[in-house]
């Protein structure tokens, strides 16, 4: 059992604030990237009718960060999307810390397990 | 079509999808995927990836509002996220393996079922006492969520867990929040109060979709030029929808949209079966 009670209401408010901040930051990055992309390539013809898969630079976290740093609009948008995907992950990590602080081993285990599954999905097997 | 025109068209369509999604309570995903594939000819794999991203945005963007009131059952949500994230991994693998036509047919079926579920009034059977597993996991809560609130019990943990795994599969295979399935698990199977079920479902949607989006991102299914207008459009639309919800004739609107959803579902299934381009 936990030694100290978890202040759930406080934790929930913090998780809510964290999620909103993450979405705001992600949307801002995506908007900047969008402006850049449309400015540079707005007149080009596009189609998404045929699936070809994204290049490696737009798939893995480090490669995406490098592409964004080079000033590519697509890279910046993808970095924003990556931040968006990382937002719920950060929410789980934040909850894990809260459970660790009150020595709630059961829910520390639950949150760490979810965190591991999320990390696996994002980083892949390769 | 030029990128500029395509972006504007998709942003507008996604905005409408986000508004309708919030008004019906179904979420933007179930509307934006048929819109992208049927109306704009986007490959369903790109559509699902872009839609998943918008699902994370709407769920997380609204989170502060529903977490403030304290109805979310944190332990139930976190525990069942084990099921939804594992389901999302499985659904992502399935999405990579299945042909796009099959995915379109499955999407149509889930869409038709969701439309029916959105029309039914909540009729829950409250749990009289928590079962052993629920006690062990300390899943019970109070409503209203204050010290003096009435305690509510939780039951059916294994059944709810299994259904949540299915919700995770549907979410990442089809690019939807699968809130209807989540509420079904929490409300009907586990006997949670309806208000707790809907808010806890919302709370879980972002994490579930993040697991699916992670798989799609590193498989190269998320195209920034497509996902950008979808995410921004659905996000803005869902905020408008949430505002309109207070004064809208919700019951009548849901009936109208249910008919629209059935038509979309039929078209998705037809295209998938007849090898039309989806």
C-alpha cells in the first residue's frame, strides 16, 4: 500500500496542463513548417493516390530532427507531429513519476509497462 | 492539383469532419478517413496515418477541460491503457499486412456499427460490488469526485480488458479514436457511471492513438504534407463542434449524421469489395 496518499485531483490538473501545452507546441511547429512548405513548394503538383512510403529522413526521431534542423518544411511539420505523438507518452511518464513518489508499486509498474510499449512502437524493432 | 489547392481543400474538409465528429461524439477520425479516401482519392494508408495524428491532437487538446472536473478514473484509464496500447501495436502490424481493400471493408463495418452505437441511449447496469480483481487494482471511485461523494464499484475487469484490446486494434488499423468501443467497455461491461466512462475514454484515446501513430511513423505511413492540414483542420473543427454542442439539437443531428455515416460505410465496403481504388 502507499505510504502517502496520491493527490489525484492535483495530478489530473497537471496532466491536463501538460497535454494542452504539448498540443499547442506541436501545432505551432506544424504551422511554421506548413508556411515554409507552402511557400517553397505550394505550386508543385501533388497526389496521394499512390502509396510509396516516406523516405527514411521522415521516419525516425533522430532523422526527423536532423531534417527539421536543415530548415525543410516537411521536416519541421514531421517534428511537430513527432512532438504531438510524444505528448501522451510524456503524460504516462509524468504519471509514473507521481506513482513512484507515493511508493505505489502496482501503478508504477502499470505506467512503466505502458511506457515501454509506447517506446517500442515509436522506435520500432530496427 | 497543386499542393496549395490540395492543402486548402483537405484543411476545409477536415474542419467539417472535426466539427461533425465533436457534435456526434464519434470523433473526427471516422469521418475524415472516408472523406480523404472517397472524395479526395487519397490512399487509405496515408489517410489512416494522418487521421491518427489528428485523433491525438483532439483528445489531448480537450484533455485539460475534462481532467479539470475530476470525473476521469485515473487508475481504470492507466490500467486499461496496457490493453489499448498492445492492441494498437497489433492493429498497426495488421494494417501493414492487410491489403488496403480489406482495411476499407473493415472500416465500413466499424463505421456502420459506430453509427448505431451513437444513437443508443446509455443504459448501464451499475456494479453493485467490485469484483476481486477490481478491488486488488483499487479501481473503485467516487461520484461526484469529492471525499463525500458516493462510492461506485467496478466489475468485469477481464471482459473490459479484452474489449479495450479490440479498441486498440480498431484505433490503429483504421485511424480512429474508437471512443464508442471504449465507452462500451467502461459503461456496459465494467459498470462505471456514464460520465466517468466518457471522460475516462477520452483520457485514454490519446495514448492509444500515439501507440498506433508511432508504428505508422516509423513505417513511413505518415506524410507531413497530408497530415498537416488534416491535424490542424480536425483540431479547429472539434473546438467549434464542442462549442456548438451546448445549443445544438443533438438528438436530431445524430440521426441525420447516422444516415450519412451509413452511406459512407456502404460506399467504403462497396469500393473495397469491387476493387475500386480506395
